[in-house]
């Protein structure tokens, strides 16, 4: 007979996830949090609140000057999660973290800095790197956040050329891309793999997937290039578990 321990520990912080950007990527990020937690029972997992709000205006469109400001809705989400009991927030979207200072200033609980965590995790995993291939949305690239964060480690960022970057955006936003239901996984993966290979050919030592849609795209099947790939969503998910008081499960460190 299996002994059932019914009483929860009641320990750890409550995590609030600003999600819905997009919905499927939010599910994937939550799965990563669960998979990154060493648990023998339900009660060993973190308390997680998720506000999945797909109506948040497109972050890339705003950063490129052709869309509505997403900050009011992101601030409302953060404040709602705080009122609901969250004492640690994270925005499950690389591009949305361009607005992190505005979001953090609107609440009284810490907001995990996705970009800093992803960059620190990349460097910890590959401390000898000097160049990183960055696959992200046009908005994330335009923000310059990753480039500035990697610069602090003495690491140069290599991004795809214009035509290759269009392939990355098509894999995310296109009619067969992830946000459209990713019906043609092979085509979307191929587009991203070609773009990633271009950064490798340009001297990248590792490739960073810096978009939650790309994290989802390669969640079950890693890219085919012969170089170490680091997933920002996976790095941040593990950081959330550690910072919220969960126990990390190293068996799933690379999932």
C-alpha cells in the first residue's frame, strides 16, 4: 500500500504568471515550471497563478511603432495577480520584458527579469562563449535588451540577416507559424533552423531561443544544428522554481 501524505507543506512563494502571449506558449512555460520541480506529490509543487490574456496588444508591433501600447494591460495583469496573492511575478514573453521597469514600478512584489535570467543562465551553461546566436522577434531585437545584457559578460550577439529574420518571424506569426496554431511544424522548424544555422556560420558558439513560441516549437524536437542550444523559457522556468522555494529536478534540466 502506498502511503499518502495529505497535508501540504504551505511553504514557498506564490508565483504569478503574466501569460497569454500566446496562450499555447504560456501552457508550455507552465509545463516547464512543473517539470523543473522535484516533486513526489501534488503538494511539493509551487502555487502558481496564471493570467492568460491574449488580448494584450502585440509587443513587437508597439516596439516597431505600428501597434497599441501593451503596458496598461500588462500593468493591470500584474496588479490583479498581486491582489490575488502572488508575491513573485514573471512575464511569459521575451518581448514583453522590454517593459519590465514599468511593470515592476506598478506593483509591490518582485518581477523576475526574464532577460537577465536567460543571459546569466546561458553564460553559466557555456562560460567560454564569446558569441551567441540570438533567435527572437523583431521587437525583442529592436529593444536591444539581450545585446546589452550579453555585453556585460563580454559576449557578442549575432542575429540572422534580414531574409533569415523574416523566416523566424514567419515561424512565429505566419499562417503556418506557432501563433496560427503551428499546423505545419516541419516548415516552421525548417525556417528557424536555417536562420539559426546562419548565426552559427557567422561564428556563434551557442544559439539562444529567445521567444516563447520558438521554445514551444522545439519543445519536443530540438533543432538539428550541431551546436549547443539554450532555451530562455527553460532557464527562466528553473529560476522561478528556485526563487519561489521549490526544489529543482535536475533530471529535467534540459527539457
